[in-house]
């Protein structure tokens, strides 16, 4: 049985549609602002594959970046098509949970 911490029960926009809201299997709710997600893109163009070093320069990501589309990748991830033209990062549910920016999770970096 999959870990409920990384099994989303609901995925959708926040009430004001300014962020992505995920309610996880353990009932924890994560709220992700678009730019925060874009800056955490895990693709090979944004993260060096061998070292894990971030290649993406935050100054190149517009403050008002937003997803044009969000696609499910199997039962394990989301793929965002961003307004800045980027669309190659596959955000696994495990990654999304690990970067939850809430105070309880402590990943606000």
C-alpha cells in the first residue's frame, strides 16, 4: 500500500485560483504558489543530473509565472506547462510532498 503522505486525495486550485492545493492521504494540505513550483522544477535543464545542483537562475523566472496547463503523468506525477515557455519538469507526488512550503513541513526554501 502506498504511503498516504505521498498519495494525493484532491488536486486543484485554491479557492481564489492563485495557487495549487493538494490534500494528501494523511489529510495534510499543501498550497503551492506558481513561482515556487517553477523554481523547484526537477528537469535536467533546471537541475544538474549528476550533482543535483540547481541550474535555474531565479532571476530568469518572472514573478507572475503561472501554469497554462497541468497534466497528470500516470498515477505518480504532474507536468506543468508554464507561461514562461517551460514544460519539461515532471513533478512526482513524492517531490511535491517533500517541497511542501507550509510551516509544519519546513520546506519553505
